């Protein structure tokens, strides 16, 4: 299937400075793509380019297989694309008139406009606000109005720039759930600039990691989070443990890796002597008070808890077992086991839980 949006060798300049340099990006139809990366990575610039609001200096942008070259091409594409900016940007009028604003330059009769507006208001649970003045809305309500305005146009693609920015946690949680449900129901393709790992995992099937205006890795969200291509990507997507090691032996499917005087077993087939990074996500490490007698995990070590910090609904545990590890443990488990800084515990993790990368 042809991607709905494609970028190839695209350069965007501002003031003579290259701010976007994307070799390739494919946006698959009816899927959600998250653009993630640190502040200033170029996520918003890429969204504006995909929307046809920024003209690239060179390179190719295709929409449904058609190359966008002229202003007429961009104008035609923009009729199928809606953009939701960080700030709601509402006019000082009623909610329903704000939602209907996008129809100003579209040749629809009043009956069609009202039907689309009513449907969008219902989607986002704001029908009761239809006659309210936009200036009286809360931040969450205003965000829902801006989203309803974008969806009312029934776009083929919707582009969202930090859609959940500045919202309180309960409002953000509810809006994320509603937006995901609406996208699944409507099959509208979405590209979202996000900065939160949890938002990315919760919403997006695909992701692209950006830094300094470049895409350094793209693919499925699960693939990027579990099999990062570089130390930077691994760290950015929440791989808390990144160990330097050297392959000491191996077969076609299993390796033994020397790490700080210890031996770790991991799946893979790097040659003996190869310097590698071993990436282990904290949720893949099991902590117990006794050495397990039977376990499917190939890696079991005694460790000392050097630090424990509270992270919302779980504890983040820093461990020393000859090499550093970071594990997550539920609050109830930590308290039931009586764990504290200085406690000696057993840690285990499977060979398949380790992502091994070549280290130059």
C-alpha cells in the first residue's frame, strides 16, 4: 500500500540555516505516527512542512503518491489536511461558530455544515458547550474545541503539535483516550509531535525520533522502544540501563558478554571480541528478596539497592550488582518486601530482554 504522505531528501531552511534535513519518512494511511525528540529537534517544522504551510528548499513531498510541487498542489493538499496547534487559537465567538470556522472557504450548504459541526461536537463531548463563548472555556475545553474544529472538516490527515501540552493530568488522560478512540473509529491518519514517552506508547503505532532537524530512527513504536538503533535513541525512549561490554563467546542465537567483570547472556550473533552496548528496560528486570531456585531468566545476580526514588505509581530502584541496573517495582511490592536503600536483593532478566547494539 502506498503511504499517504512521503518525504524524500527534504531540506527546509530559515534565514539561510538548515532547520530540517529529512532523508526519508513514510506516513502510513489510517495509522498514528508520533514525532518524538528533544526540544528544538524540528518536530513542529516537520509538521508545518507536511501541512504544506512551509515550502522546502529542496526535496520531494508526496501526498497519495502525487508529488507536491506548485502552490496549487499545496493548496489542493491542504484541503485534505487539518492542523491543530499547541494553542487553541479560538475566536471570541461561540463554540459552534469556532468549530464551523473551517467551512468558511468550502462550498457546503448550511445543513451540511451544521451536521458536520454537530458530529464533531459530539465526538469530543462538548455538545452542551455549543452556545458558550470561547473566552469562558477552561484549557481542556478549549483544546477539545480546537480538535473538534479540525475533525469537523473530515480530513484525510490530521497533524497535531503537542496536543496535550499544558493540560492537568486528569484532563490529559481523558482527552488521550477520547482522541485515540476517535482516530480508531474514523480511520483518519494522524501525525503527532509529542514529548512524552507515555503518550507515544499509548497513542502511536509508528514513531520517528528526531534530533537537530534529522530523523535518526523510524519504524513501529514497539520496535523503536525495544530495539533502538543508537545509544541516544535508547536513552531517549527510556532504556534506563545501557551497559558497555565485549562479546566473549557465542553461538548462532546466544552470546556471552563480559560486563564489568560479570557475564551476561543475551540473544544475538555478534562476533567474539565485538564491543557492544547492552540495553535493558527497567520493566524487564525482576527484583526479589531470595535467589530464585527455578527461573526462565538466564541472568540472575545478587545486587545491593543504592537508591530508591518514587515515580508516580511505582518506585525506581538503582541497583549495584557489579554493574549498574535500574528497575521499576510497584509501591505495594516494595513495601511488602520491606525494601530500602542498602537492602541486598536478587535481580533477574531474560536473555531476550537485552537489546544488543554494536559499539564503535
